[in-house]
C-alpha cells in the first residue's frame, strides 16, 4: 500500500466476495459497490454522530464536517491499515454540558482540544513502548467502572428531555426497542436512527418541531466554525474522558484485527494518535470530540468488506453533506422529546457497556478490591459528587474515575503488603481444576509477599 494507504488491490473480479474470504483493508470491490458500502457506513454513523451536537447545542453540520475530516486523517495516519469511521463520542456529552454552563461553547471546545492532545500523547507512548502498561493501569474492573459511570451520570439529562414531551419520548424509546429485537442485519443495528425518525414524525404531528431556522438557512454554504477558549477549570471535566477514548480505540483495533486475521499491534499507537489529532482539529473548529465507531464494525461484519476505500467514500460524503447549512439546521430541529427517548436508551447502553467489560473479562466480585472499586466509583459518578479547588471543578465523572484508579491500585498495594486478599481478580468458573488451583495458589503467594 502507499504511504496514505490508498493503493487498493481489486478483490477477485470486484463484483463478489469469494466464499470463506473477506475484502481486506488493502483491497476493494468495484467502485460502484465500494461507494454503496461507503454510503452504508454514513447511515450507520449518522444517528449517533448527530445526537451529540443536538444534545449539547453545537452545530450539527460542523460536527459532520470534522467527523469526515477526522476519518480521512485517521486513515492517513494509520496508513490505511485500520478501517474505521470517526464519529462523535458520547463520552464528551457530560463534560461539554458541564463546561458550557460556566465557560460557554468556546470553553467546552477548549476542553475538547485538551482531551485530544492528551490522547495523542498517550498514543505516542503506546507506539513507542506498547500498550501493556495501559492494561496494568486500567484493568477491566477500572475500565468497566469508568465507562459505566459516564453513562449513568447522564441519566438526569435523559429524564429532563423525556419530561419535556413524554408521549413523543415514549414512542421513540419503544420504537428503538422493537426495531432492535424484530429485525436483523443492518436495520436492527440502526434501531436508534429508526427510532429517532419515527419519534420525529410523531413530534411533527404533535406540533413540537420548529422550522424557522431551517427555512432561513441556505442550501449551500460553509459550516459554522468557532474557535476555542482555554480555561484551567475544564481540566477535571475532560481528562477522564481520555481513559474511555483509549479503551474504545484499543478495543476497536483489537476487534478489527480479530475479524481480518491481521496483527495490528504495530499501529495501535498510531490509531490513538490519529483519534487524538482528529479530536484536536474538531475542537479548534467547533466540532465535538471523535472516537472510533462500533456501529461501523457491525456494517463490516455484515458485508465482510473491511476495505478502507469504503471509509474514504464515507468521509468524503460526510464532508460534502456538511456544506449544506439547510441540512444541518434540519438535523437541529430534532425536539427534546425525541432526544429524551433516544438518550434513555443510549445512556443506559453506555452504562451497560461498562458491565459488559466486567462480564467479558470475568471480573470476580468476591474479591473485595474489585467490589470496592466498582461500588465507590459508581456512586460518586451517578450522584455527581463535586469538588472545587480554586478555578478547578471536579465533577462526578472526574472524581469517580479518579476513585476507581486510586482505590484499585491503593487497595491492591495494601493487600499485597499485609497479605490480606487471597481471592483471584477474575472468575475461575469453567476452568479446569488444575488451572483453578494454580490461580488460587498464585493469589495466595502474592498475598503473602510483604
């Protein structure tokens, strides 16, 4: 492949996928088929990418523009080895909303830039030294707790929007639930987008949608760009988000590697750098922070097409769409009731994703270190504890994330010193007896060391 990863080989005859094969990142189908798959990626990311600016009150067209630009930048930095679309990250919703109350949109954008810089720096370290230190710093119990508390911390925001138009919100939520269980394939994966469309139609019939701004907007024009302001007070709000972005990004690269059968460890650092650079760029221009999208992994799994050519198509198409202010204002007309229904599902899903991390990694809650780490961090995050030091204000997400890290590593160090914890950190159910005995013996030996 070229330095940009844009020299694709034609897969077979370009019209079909050979049985038992997939279209690799450095391959492509015929351009008409590739363009069609690229459009599917745009549809897959559409609902989630637009919900973030709508919820946070930022321009949807600007977010779409930097989503497309960020995707192309990601593909370039990773040299076309990691097929991925960069969409708006839900992890940014809470810190953006909180920082806007004190510093306005410009102050929130400064926080987005900060998060992107930190993420890129972590990526540089990973590229140099590998990612094993991340696993030691953030084992599954810590990562799961942080992801869960970010979603659950947003529960009051979902309720406020739901209460604004309960009937519309309920119909939106029920539609999402039914579509996710009644349909398979791409339609089932787009349940949130389908729910938003149905809820929007209901809101129109109930007179809850205003088109004044859309009518006044031009058909063609530049997105609304805005520059950031930097305040020390946003540090505590945005830095914890980086931990989630790292977990999402590393997990995405591992998933793509597993599905394509390629070893992508050598580009995991580049993927983090690319995500950080895209987030910095978005923050400097008025967009929301980005992340690699699981929705698009679903499209790849369904089509067996992992070609980065399709993502170039998706990124370019997103940029073209962003040059229609009228389209952007149409998206911005989505009313609170629809957002409340969708957010109830989305924020809950984020919370459950944290639990999923625990389940997949067989986290053992009989171990008091694991139990305490999760228990304290979740309550701090859900109740939104706050701590103010001068201009710095730490809210529930920051304090909960810090609590998870400090409690886990602090208790583990003390337990090692005192020899008081003999329970393994992961469940041993289902393992052969010999393996169980070895794990338990190792835990006891580690507990006796002083």
